[in-house]
C-alpha cells in the first residue's frame, strides 16, 4: 500500500516537474531594427505573444503538443501581420494559395494541405487530414472538397488579402520569401509536435508548393529526436530536406539539437537558400537559428524561459 502511494507520488511529481512549453516563429527574412523600429515592431511582438499564450494555456492544463501547435498557428493565421491565413502573400496571378502541415512526434502521424484558396484555417484542415483520413497530403480542389465535407464554410479568396501584401505584390518582380509561421511544442507527457502554415513566396507561380506542407522539408516531429518548423526559401529547404535532416543528425550521428539544427540549416543556406527554423527536443532544449538578418520568434517554457525576439539580438 505504502509502495503504491510512493509510486503514485513519484509519478505525480515527475508530471509536475517534466519540462513543457513551446516555441513559435513568424518567419525569417529581412527582419531588421531599421525596418521594424518601435512602434512598428509592436504588432509582431504582440502576435507572437498571443500565439505563445494560446499554446501554453493548453500545455499547462496537460493538453497535447499537437493541440498546442495547432492553437498557436491558428492565432498567427488570424493575424494579418504574418504570411499565413489572413495576410498571405499574393501569387503572380493575383490570388492567394495557402499551405500547411502538422506532425505528431508520438505517433509520427502527419497531415498537410497545399494550394488552398478558400479554407480559413489551413492548419485546422491539415489537422483533419491527419486525424480523419488515411492520407498525409491533400491539395487544391480535393482538399477544398474535403474541407466542405468536414463542415468548414468556404471563404472567398479575397478573405486573405491585406493592403500590405497587395502593395508588396504590385512592387514584386520575382518570387521572394515572406514570413511563414510555425510552432513546435513539448507537452507534459513528453510528446513533441510541429506545425507550419504559409501563403508561400510572394509572386510565386500558381500551383507552386513550398517546403512548409512537405513532411521532412519544412515540418517534422519525432519524440525520439525533436520537433522542427522551418521558414525560408522553400525550394532549397525541400532539396535539403531540412526538417528531417535535423532529426536524422540527432538520430544517426548523436548530435545535440543545436548542432544538428545549425548544420542542417547551413546546408540549405550553402545551397543558396537562406532561412531559419525553430526546434525543440524532448528534454526541453530549444534552438532558433537563422541565416537571414532576423526571424520573428518566441519561446515560453515551464522552466521560466519567456522571450520574444525579432532581430539578431533582440
Ligand atoms: N518557406 C516558405 C515557402 O517557401 C516561405 C517562407 O518561409 O518565407 O513557401
């Protein structure tokens, strides 16, 4: 009897002390103090804080890492300052095409969507693909039909348009990266998850799919290694399989998280594709490397870490 009580107590203590938390990003790119001087930086910092709060509240109550990353990314999709959901980039044809993916590190199940034009929350639909279909990736019209079959109300494509993205589109002469969003989380049970959502590159050709919805390229999670969400020039992140490369370096080489992430990112950058990523491991270590001038990023862990940063040091 006493042994059982002690065991239960030890279990409860371990649950209470196990680190948990999440990291979010709002994209890497020409994020500099000159471009975002106060108070222009405030809506970005506030948006990242809101995403952290949404995910952290779920983790604190004992909710899952998958629920936390979905909730955090939904907040950023609804925020017009970031290139995901409302505020998505404009394609060369003047439309919006959205991509997203989510992965559960406990089961290695994943769901993803690409080329959406009428689904309010791409990450929400990616979650439904993971939970309610035998598939991993649904695209275009088939994905839209699946969304309707799940009771999601279609929105007009202009729902995603913001004056800032429209102006950027009118000035754009070539495809450029624009502030994808993502989240990685560790829950109290030690499970990891990753989620990424984006409008993709500004001025992309219609039909172009980036790294964000491709499992192993822009998004990956495995409880045995880490959870990763990438941002940057997607074509290079696809070719370098960056998100899975971080996990593979940990699994095959025994690299620590920070080294694995830096080396995987360096590979994509040397190939010609700068960017950044956020990654978290099952012990609560995190890393936020980027090879661009800045990256919108924020961390909140049960160990007390709580920070929001946009540029090199701040
Ligand atoms: N990785 C995204 C894409 O290529 C863009 C970005 O992160 O800025 O679609």
